[in-house]
C-alpha cells in the first residue's frame, strides 16, 4: 500500500483510540462506584498509551517510510486490563439498565470495531512489520473486549436472576 494509505490507517486508528478514551473517561467521571470507575480509568489510560504509541509510529513512518520496531518492543504488555478483577460486589453495584451498563454495551461495539480494523489491516498488508504492529494492536483491543464481554455477561445473569427470567 502507498505510504499515504498507511498514514491514513494510522490516523484512523488514532481517532478510534481518542474516541475510546473519551468514552471511558466519561463513564469514569459519572459512575459513583469506585471499582467501576477504576476499570474505566485504566481503560482510558490504556487508550492514551495506544494514542501515544500510534502517534510515534505515524511520525516515524512519515519520516522513514517504515515502522519503529523499537517502540513496539518497548510498549507495555496487554495485561493491565486482564489483571483487573471483576468482583461479585462490583457487578451487583452496576444496574443492568443503568448508565454503566449502557456504556459497557457501547464500549463492546467500539472495541469490536477496533479489533476488526486492526486485524483486517494485519491480513491485508504485505509488510511484515506492519502486520506485526496491527496484530499486536488487535490483540491488545481483544483484552479490552474480553473484559467488557465478561462484565456484560455477569450483568445479564444478574438481571435474569433479579427478574426471575430463569426457566426453572
């Protein structure tokens, strides 16, 4: 792909990360539950890490026509979100039909889109460095997605239980 096309993909990725960060900061700022706030603050921090990383890659690519593999090696691991523990108390404090639940649903969609964009770009490219970069980003977003899916499933079960939706 032409240099401009790669730059466009990186710019699109930076915009997606900014949107994710804004959503997570909004939820963190509006929730009254400290544990839920912490999850969304960590997610916002990770989105900022993605933004910083992608901006460095864009700058390097614009100058050199290649990605900076040193930045990829220095980037933090995917485990900050994975290490966040979802407690029963935290789930019980979130209303299944409240603001946090709606934000979780929106965030799942947003993370799905990010994973899709990054994974597709990794498949489309013939540049092994670009493929590695976008696979790495897709995997990081998959960690966010898994956390949100797990939380959403727990909330769904809570709603079913609270409303006697169980078949037996």
